[in-house]
C-alpha cells in the first residue's frame, strides 16, 4: 500500500513518512476486515461485489480513494 500511496499521493506519502506512519498503521484493519468496520452497509455491499468480481485491486484502489478524499484534512494536521 505504501508504494501505491507514494505513486498516487506523494505529498501525503512524505507527510506520513515524516511521522513514521506506514500503511500498516492505517490500512491493516481496512484489509483484514475488507472495510466492514468502517463503511455503511450500502457502500460495503457494492464494494464487496466489485471485490468478488475484480479482486484485490478494488480494495487497494478504494483505500487510495479514501486517502485522496481526506488528504487535505490529513495534511493540515500538525
């Protein structure tokens, strides 16, 4: 996941690296539970259908999309 963040969100990657935060700190629970603890069921059902059809790349892309959506908020934290 760190490589995907580096390639797609380099500013966020370097910010997280500065605080010694890697993907294990924030994405491990996403992947272990396939987002079941974080998402409303309506979105979760659609995500799982895509996961069953297309595989793990959907889960990774969704994680990158979440980070992109909250990138500004994360970068503004000190």
